[in-house]
C-alpha cells in the first residue's frame, strides 16, 4: 500500500479564480493542484523574514538547557509545531 506524501485539503475559491486556475493549468500542462501548491510556496517564500518559524530558534541557547547540542532537532520540532497557534490567555 502506498503512503501519500501530500495531504488533501478542501478550499473554496471565487469563480474568477477558478477560471484563471483552469487557464493556467491548461497553459502549463499541469494540474490545478500543482498550480495551487506552487502559489502557496511562492506566497510563503515572500513572507517577511520575521514571520519565518525558523527565526524563533534564535536565542534558544539562553534557555538554560544543557543538552541543546544533542537534542536540537527535538527542540526545533517542538518550537515549530507550536508556530502560528494562538496562545490562550
């Protein structure tokens, strides 16, 4: 059994967006899904650097944790997994 690497999602787009999306897909010989994925990648790549979740690791060494050099992957994953979640008051 094959495992999907891509996660399916459902979105709603405006009729005008659908027309343009279909036109782009036809012109480029690719799927609408591929155009959407490329558009998301482009949008993310153009975000200001301070919005990059990786920037949050700066100063992590000031945490007082003594095992950062050994467990850095774990700490980075924990930091990034919480990125974008609203903090409860």
